[in-house]
C-alpha cells in the first residue's frame, strides 16, 4: 500500500498537467497580487492626506484586505475562482479513466489489490487537486505579506473589507485573521481535493478525458445559473464554489452548514461510486 | 467533393450520434425562458406578454458595462456564459480526436490536408448554426406554450428588467435581427479560433482560453474582447456607445477567413504524427 501511494503521488505531482494547472493558478494569483499592490500604494497616498485629518482607518491597508480570498476588486481574482474547478481536476483527476483505457490499470491490478490501487489513486487525486489551488493562494498571501503590513482588521473598517457578521468565518477575521486565512486555505484545499476526487469517480462511467474534465465544470455553471436566475430569491446563500470559497465579493454570504453538506456530498458520492465499482470487471 | 464527404462523415460521427446534446440545448433554453417568464412577478413588476424577441434578448443579454462599486461586486452573467461555453464545449472535442484517430489516415489517403481542415471548419459552423436553431425551436416551443408573440419585437420593459444601462438606452423599436446575425457569426469565429488553439495546446487548455476570453469580455468593455459582441446589453442596438453589430460581423468574418486560410496553411505544416508541433 505504501509503495502504491508513493507511486501515485509521484505520478500526480510530477506530470505536465500538474505543472500547467499550477502555472495558470500562480499566474492569476500573482497578477491579482501585483495589481493589488498598485491599489495599496494609491491608497497610501490617500491615507497620507486623510491621516492629517485623523479620519483614516489604517487597518484596511492590510494584507488581509488585499489577499486573493478577501479581494473583491481584481478581475484576476474572479477568474481564478471561476477557473478553480477546472484547475483542480487538470493535474490527475483524469488518470483512472486513461489508465483503464490504456490497459495500464490491468497491469497494476495484476500486482496489487483493487482496494489499495483505488485508495492510492483517489488520495493522489485529492492531494494534487488541493495543492494546485492552495499553492497559488498561499503564494499570493506571501507575496503581499512581503510588501504590506499585516494589520489586525478593525470592525470599523467593515465598509472596506466587505466582511460582515453573516460572512463565513467572519468572527475570526476581526479577531484572529491568521486563523481566518488558515480556515479558508483549508476550505479551498478540501473543496478542490474532493472536487477532483468526485470528477475522477465519474470516469468509472465516462470514458472521455475531455468530458470528465469539463462537463462537471459546466454543471457547476448550470447550478449558478439556476441559483441566479431560476431560484431567484428562494435560496439566499451561496451554493457554488465560485462564491463560497471566497471571503467576500459575492451576492450572498455562504452558510457553513450548506458548504459542509456540499463537501459531504462530494465525498459520499465518490465513496459510493468507488464501492459500486470495487469488483467491476475492468477488462 | 472530398471536402463534402469529410463533412458528411463529421456530421454523422459528431452530430447525429451526439444527439443528446440537442436535448441539453433545448432544456437550457427552455429553462432560460422559464426564468424570464417568472422575472416580472419576482421583481414586483406588472407581468407583460413576452415575445420570441424578448426571450432571445434574455438568453443573450450578458451584462451592462461593469464599473467598480464596493457595494455591487462583479457578478458574471451565468446564463450568458453557460450558453456560449456549452457550444464551445460541443465543438471542442471532435476535430482534435479525429486528428488523433482516423482523421490522420483519411488525410493521408486523400492526399490533401486542407480539405480535411475545411471540412472541420464547416462542421464547426454547422454545429453552431444547429445549436442556435435548437435554441430558437426551444424558445418557440415555450412561446407557443405561454401564448406569447412570435415576432422579434422587443418589449419596452425588457431593458429595465434585464438591468441594461437605461441611462444610455436607444429609443425603441430595437431591431435585433442584425444583432442576432452578428452573434451567430461571432460564435462561429470564436469556436473556430478555439479549434485552431486546441490543435496546438490540447482541448482542455483551449477551453480554458475560451472561458478566460468570455470572462474578461464580461469584466471589460473592449472591442478586442470578442465576447462583448455577444451581449445585447452592450450592443449599439440597445445603448448609445454600444458595440455595433456590423463591426462585430466584419471582425468575425475576418477571423473566420483567417482561421480557414491562415489556419489551413499552419495546419499543412503541422507535425500531425507528433502531438501537433509546427514543422
């Protein structure tokens, strides 16, 4: 089992698609950061003037305001979260389908049990999916933290932060922002990992790699369309990862119960499909 | 003649066999119509008779130019994005997979790469036309169900209902036929560019490029971001300073010709045996 996990993790994190997804994610995260540094510097000029009048709340000139998760200004931020479900599945979620089709899986299963193969496969998919999303988010934070102070956000600056009492983990944002950051990094990691696993589980039934990668993303967009246009006014909480993985900049706040349910659904769905296919003939 | 044979094969393999896509399209447009049908009452406005033109404008409304406002964060138009990403997805796979499979042998046997390329371009154009045709049929079905008007006239309440920039509104009546014509042509152009990109960077990355293009088009009003020509909310038909559909049509025709001929030239020099690098 240990060798199997090692092999699968190596394949998942040392392939071309992992690198491509990581590069796209990092490029967007750095673009967002660089543009926000410009906004920050412009804000400092304003602050220098307003500071004389003692009106300026300096806590809003903080890394916690400009971080990609709490930013609601940069187009690169919005694009990052729109592409997130696609980037998460790019590295390795397609691998089970491809290995089954090419016959590679048969060779592996002749040497090890189906259980250890699938466990190692899904673990590698989970970790690679989570990493390609969280590395850019952490990189964005580190880049900004090299330039901006990490001032504790003041509740009086709520109009600058856009994080109110209904926002996810908001109590931590104004009391212990580092915990807030860790919670959102964890949430993004778990969602991206579980989403990649869920997509990978679809390859038990879908044979085409492109369909496995893109169709779930389109389904998410369809859910957003239903939420925005059809269920208008009925569900007053965010139900798509395009929104609930972000601290602010969305129409509604996210509800931790709904988010947990979605994560549980993804995990449950993957486990059920894996269980159903544990003895299925792959010849 | 051979090009037509290639095209017939493409239509059989990638259009007729993939008929469930038509159902998905039909379902999406019916849902879009349902959303508009409920909108006046949900917004507390007096319901009015909706015509085919109203439903078409709703499906391709997009959004007005986004101006940053902390109280109003950017929110991309999901229906608009989905409608165009769906057709981008439908035209994504077949050309690349055909090239990686039987298309390679067919090309070798026919002795002419350009014919294969031209057939693929024609297939993309026909698939886009079919997609919109199914969309219109779905809306017609809904209109007949709800006893709405069959014309392309757009009701005066529509721009307000769809949150167009009413300060810049052009006086009605709004003639949308030209806009629709430009929209179809631009969609063909975008799907063809995606096909060309796909042959070089694989389908998934080609799709990522299309998503990025459409997203940036929603965020920025810019004549170079082609998605702007696909939005009724930014069209000169409805607003002053909007993008003219005639300009969009010209740009799309130039792009279609460029992909057909320039792309054909590039494709002739492509190493099709080695994943798609230029020779």
